[in-house]
């Protein structure tokens, strides 16, 4: 596989509204990110992905864009963003923006013009359709729980399509004029000096040739809109648009792109991330999806550490020899990784968080950290549904009640899965509001900040933060980089519950062992140990001639003969 500059990178996602507030208005901003660039550089990350910073009514926290070529004044100015581009470059880092082109905001001028004249040229930028016997054109349920069609104000029996919130109308990619506008915008940003994009919700741009009903799958009589992704005409259009997008924008710029792609058939992986793929990389969401139910969060089952391992390992096997996945345990749409993948009672324990970190950082592919993950930030407590900000959580709460759950049980469900868990302000210090803002934070900080914060962890050599730093510098260490970045992956001891064990092999033979359980494990050694390269515990590992004892939650990297 051809070597590319980005393959050895470590990514870091910034969710700007909650990262760092420089002006005391309670919301994070770009100057706040600039203040923390040294912190990020010391952590060792080099690809920074900013969730949307464009002007937006924030119906879906910025994923509803009203101007693709602007910066929302809440986050700063274009000059601030240009400074961020040059300051990241000066530090050897690169900046990625979020490319959200399945939909825009209903306040975008394109949609405003389309509403004024649905039959005119801008009407062709969206999907306007007539209803069917007084009902919407088809029975799809959108990603946030409601129907995907909303009536066009003042037009009897005319609807527009939105797979997400009603304030996020879907863009009509079958229109070449729309596609040209998108390519122009993408190239404009790349010419400005960003290194590439994280590409949002992109599999949804290929729509089937007709909008037909699917069998209802919930008591609301609607059917999951994801059904359309399997339609041959939708797949064919997706392939056509993504090829064109790549060839007209990313490829001529040598840009890095990471796709938000769910549920890929292993046979289609090469089309997405192979040497001639649409994207450089895509997130591995196998563990994220594990246990989820089409019925909603109320019917989901939490994955065990063994499930987590098995999901990662099967993705690793599928991607090996094809391309590079981007490995995540959390992002702005998911519960905190420690709260989700560690068993109840262990989510706040640094030793357990380190064991999880070792797996996600040492797999083959690009690790992408989410802000605060490196500190072991965990889910927040919810006292009432009225505290919820996120549109998706509100939809899932309604689905819980519709399924017959009592209000307090519904609250417990959403408390675990809510996207707000990841969106609390980053815990910088033990000062008021976790040092995030001098004002009132737009969302309350998690009260664990008094003990879990960056300042305290920087001073503690045994902290989660310092363990993440060690893992990242190990990936970049010239002695091990070849093996950890380009080496192959092979699992072992998979019959052992709660153990993640794998080889990374190239010029070196590295054995990664991570005990994702609270029990000590006696393991046979597959050969003589040359060196202990990394140990998550203070005490040296208990190595015998042909075996070792892995302490509860211990992570080890051994160089083998
Ligand atoms: C995926 C984004 O990650 C999520 O936050 C957003 O709500 C949807 N796409 C819609 O853009």
C-alpha cells in the first residue's frame, strides 16, 4: 500500500462550543483553541478536526449550516480561523474542518430562495415532493425520530425532505449545479490551507430514484430512513457523486479526508478507503454500533469489554491490506468511551481508562481522540429531561415514552446515551467552571472537574493524560513507528474473556496485552521477551520464563524475540 503523509498521524476532535472560552461569553471559541495549541502539541496529536464553526442557527449544534464560507461570530472571525491554520502549521499540525453537505440549514439563502420559488432553480437544490393522499410522500423516519417530510409553508400538499432535523433540509445531489457549488466551496477552503475534512453523514447523499414506503418498524407507523441506503439506485448514485467529489476537490489538493461512514459491507471497504478510495480513511464504528437497536436507545444493550475487543478486531481484519481506519472510542455523538465500554463501577478508574486507551491507540489505523478523552472525562448526571440540549436525545426520550417506559426509566436510558455527555465543557483546571470560562458556561460542567482536570493531570506522572502522551509518543518513536503505523495486526488469545491481545509486526515484533477486566490473568508467552516497551502500572510486570501475570486492568507492550 502506498505510503501517505497522514498515515502516521494522531487525530484529535475539537467540539468548539465546549473546548475553551477566551472571551467569557460561556461558549468556546477559536481564540480559545489557539490558547490550547501548546497543550495539544505536547499531547502529541497532529491532525485537529474542528466540528462545525460556520454560521448556524445551532438547531443541531452547527451541523445546520447557513453559510458554508463563513465563521460564526460566536466562535470568532475568519482572521481567527486563518491564524489557527497558520499556527497549527507552525507547530507541524494540520487542520481539518467538518464538511456537512448532505444538508444545510433552512436559514441558508439557497433554501430561503427555494421556499420562495420551489419550482425555480433553487428548488432543484432540495427535494420538494407532492404528498400522497393527504399524507407525506413516503413513510420514512429520520435520524432524530420524526418523519423526514415537512410541509412547505403556504403551499398545500408540498413537502421538503430532511433526514435529520426539520431545520436541516437535504441537498439534492442529483442536481449538477448543486454539486458544482459544493466543489467550489470545498476547493475554496482547501486553497485557504486546511489539510482536509471530516465528512459528515455522507452516505446519505445518494438517494434512491423513487421515494417509496418501507414496512413500518415502530408503533408510529414509520420506517427507518436507513432502509434507503441499501437501494441499488441509491448506492449507484453515491458511488458516482463520491468519485466526482474526490476527483474535483480532495485528490488535486492531496487532502486528507475521513468519512463518517456506518455499516459498510466489508466488500465495499476498498471503494471507500482503498488506494483509489473516495476518502483517505473512515471511522471504525463497529463498537459504536454494537448493541444498538433499530427500536431506539431504550432497546439497546451495552457492549461488554469483550464485545468492544471483538468489534475492533473484526474491523482490523477487514481493513488490513485494504486501507487505514480511524479508531475512536467516543466523539460528540456518543457517550463518553470510559462510561460506555468499561463495566459499571470502573468507568471512573484511571487504570481501567488506561487499559482502554492502550487498545484504541495501538490498533492499526489512525487514532482519533475526542476532547477530554485524554483526561478520562466521563458521562454527566442528568436530573431532568429539561436539562437536555441535544435534539437527538429529545427524540429518543419521546421514543422511550412511546415504547411505554416510565419517565424516570426513560431518563435513565437517555442519561447513558445522550450526546450531551460528550458536550460538557473540557475540564482544564480545578478553578471555577473547570477553567473553561470566566463567564457562565452554556452547559454546566461535570462536577468531577475538581479531581479530573488537565492541570492536575499534567503534574501527575501516573495520570491518564500522561499515559495517553506515552502511547502517542510510542507510536511516533522512530524505533517503533514502522511497526505501530504500518505493521500488520494479528489477534491472539481471543478465547479469553476481557483480554485484548494482539501482535503488531513489521521490523519489530510487538505484543500488545490489555486486561479489560478486574481479574488477574495468567498468560502463556508466545516466545522470549526482548523488552518491556510500555507498562500502564508502576510495578514491573510479573514475567516468568514462558508466562506472565497480567494484573487487573494492566496494559503492556512487549517487544518479543
Ligand atoms: C453526524 C454528526 O456527527 C451529528 O452530530 C449530526 O447531528 C448529524 N451528522 C447531522 O449532520
